[in-house]
C-alpha cells in the first residue's frame, strides 16, 4: 500500500491543526511548514519544516515528490479592512507555495479558496482568492479548489443566530441561488472534505468544490459510515 505524503502550509491554524491528526490517522505522512516559534503548536506525529512561507527556495527541498500540497495559510478573521494583508500575506504566500510545489513535482495541489458568488462586503478577499486560483491554474499543477464562504466552528459560531434567515432565503426564488452559494458550512464538513480530497483525489485535472458540494460530501460520508460492513 502506497503511503500518501502531504505537505501543508498553515498547519498550526484554525483548520490545519485539526486536519493534520485526521490525515495522520488515515495513514498519511504529514510535514508542515512552520515558523521556529510555532513548532510546538504542530500536532504530534507531524514533521515540522522550518522555513519562510514567502520564499519557495527555503522549503522546496522539503516537499516530498509526488505528494499532495495543501495551502491553508492566510490572514485570520478576514474582513473588509484587511485588503492590503490579503495581497501581502494570502496571495504572496500562495504564489510562493505554487512555485515550490511545481519545482517539487507534487501530484496534487489543494487550495482552500472562497465562494466566488459576487458580494460587496468581501469583494477584495474574493478577488485575491480568484487571483490565487488563477496562479495555480497557470502553473499546470493538478489541483482542487475548495470554496467555502463562512466556516462555523469553535470561536466562529456567531453566524448561527441567523440560520433561520439563511434557510428562508434559500427557498425564496429571488434569493435562492445566492443563499445557497454563500451558505454556512461547519468546520467538520470542511475537514471531512479536505480529508476526502487527499485520500481519494478527484479524477479531473482541475476540480472545484463549492459550498453545496462541501455539504453533500459530508452527507455522503455519514451515509457510508452507517452502511453495514
């Protein structure tokens, strides 16, 4: 049985620190790019790679050939006032990751982007992520873009108070498309989607996982778990 090698940026972040144990439990060998001061924040069993996320030369040799590269690094708690950071952190680190991944000949590049249904409030964030996706496509790497809107989980539960409103908007014809495109997804749904993408990569060279796909992946996973073995 071939072991899946995974290289991840943002491994100590909100999703990364929860995803790594799932991948390790699934038999993956996981290494993560990390700053020196954050090494002890990585989950046990993950191999730290101390490097500069904005300098591909500093970590390209640590990326296993034919591995899966997961890019999660980005500004925490993105908001309308962080436009400059979206470019200097999110986009700059993504471009460095793409360059390193291409040089290392990875087999699959996984990018957590954002829903691309047009909005006014987070337009800058969406534009930066769109440019990130374009950079991946131009690299020629086989890729998967996962496009949540808002991920609900520990410390991020406040949007749930609007859930009844969101559900209503989904069934009103004039707002249904937008409401479904920008629906909330749970942290568990995101983690299961990422796990599935890594362990069972899609057949297509470039794959896009939208909000409703994230929700459906979760339902399919739970249904399969309930089937008798």
